[in-house]
């Protein structure tokens, strides 16, 4: 695996593999890069801009618009907790505070995760967790077969 901070167009093409290099595939391309590297980097975005023939400002604009894209080195446990109205009413602010206090992982307050009927909603390492509680997040964050 190449260093995502020093990307070339060849590196990006290798990661995108069979993905069409059309503008309409920019969002799937960003997701694939993030899944491959654990985060997005300026170097990767510039190389992606070249590979897809999309202005760098447009690539950055799309990538920076979405809260779920990660811009720093990946933590072993990433927890997105919805902090929009329905989830706040269901206690997400308290959940976020407790998760941060207990250092369960990187806790990221996020706008609507599209699961208002399962509030408070969370994603633990990209896996949905309905009706999230500290105990449920802790259990989902634990490596398979591990203990904490």
C-alpha cells in the first residue's frame, strides 16, 4: 500500500480499479479511497482530481461537504452519533458526552444519519447501531472475540 499523503495518479487509479472515471462517480470514488486508506488526504484528492478530470476545488467541495468523510489518521474505533433534533430528543447529547468521558473511541457528533426511527442513532466503525446506548456502543466497538 502506498502512502496516501504522497499519492500519484497511478496509486489512485489502482484503488479505483473498475470504477468508472465519470463525474457522477465522484462520491463512490471518495468512499473507496477513504475505505482503502482510512482517511482522505490532500494528496489523494489532487490525484483523484487529475484521474477523474474534475477541478480540484470541486473534488474538495464534495469531500468537505459530507461529515462522514474522515480527514485524519484512522482511529481503531470511530463512533458517529447523530446530533440532529430527533436523536437529541432521544438523548444523543448525553450519549455523546458519556462516550467521550469513557474514551470508548473517537466520538464524532454527526448530522442526520437517516435513522430517526431508531434514535439515538450511531455508526460504530461504519456499522449502524439503532437505539444506541453506551453499553451497546462499547460492545459493538470491541474486536471480535476481544474483551475490554
